C-alpha cells in the first residue's frame, strides 16, 4: 500500500499545541500573582481569560499528538499497492482509494465498548467506571463529519474529475485503540469497526462502489498533483 502524509501539517499543529499550553500556563500563573501581589482585579481577569483561551487552544491542537494516521497505516500495511492511503493531503482528513472504491476514514481514540442506539440515532460508549471517560476523545457526530468531508470531496471532484461515471463515496467510523470492542453496531448508518477488523470492511465493496484500475490510477494522479 502507498501512503501519503502531510507531515508538515502534523508538525505545525503539534508545535502550536505546545506553545499554546505553555502560554496558557504562563498567563494562569501570572493571573494568580497579580491577584495576590498587586490586587488588580482588571489585570487578573485579563490574564485569567488569556490563560483559559490559550489552554483551550492547546487542547484543540493537542489532538494532533494522537496520530491516528500511524494506527491506520499499521492496520492496512499488508494491502497491496493498488490501494493508496492519504492523510491530510486531499480535501478530506483520511482517505483510502483503491479497487474497492473511495473510503473516508473517521478515526477515534476512544476506549471501551461501542454500540449504536438506533432509537436515539447515536453511538454510545460503555467504560469500566466513570473516570475512565476522562481524557478520551469523544465519538462526536460521525454522520455530520462524514457528510461534510464527502461534500468537500465532491466539490473537488466536480471541479477536477472529467469521468462521466459517478463516484460513490463511502465512510467508516474506526476506533483505533486496540482495547476498544465494537458490539451491536451492525445497524449503524455507516460501518463501525475496531482497528483490527478495518481491513476486511474496506476491501469489501458492491459493484456501485468499485473503481476500475484506470479510474483509480487517474484519481491517484489527480490527488497527488493537488
């Protein structure tokens, strides 16, 4: 399998997370110092607000330290070179392209038992104890995320893809922690799997989703030139 990764983007965002967290700690400590030594309420509130904003920014960019691309690479490394895995080099975050079609991958660092509640139309997480949820990435709204990424990819293809055949874009929700167990998610609106079963899901495709060798080659050339 061929792999393309935007390492520059990863390095930039992890650096931003470090700087933002460092600045946040500085402003929070400065706010405490001002409050107790200078007794300036206005300056205290300013430093406190700056510290909170910086820490929130650091937490947002801190997700780039998790590197789900490495887990995806490891899980799919035995696939042949007819498949290409893209990380932040196309209009979507993580994408697999090959004979089985175009797959948008939605990785999550969430540990526990995952199921899908059809009546509530949402994924649920069960963990051993309440504290086990802290520090974990939330499941979020995979359908909304998949729709947004599919729309971005569709806009790109409408502008650059000249093939008259319609391309069917697929999406899969992937839990990259090997300790995560997916149970009762067969009725989910998109395939939902643990990292160990990802490959067998991605290599299956109906006739409407499959790509010919010529289509896959042309699409690869298009994405690699973008």
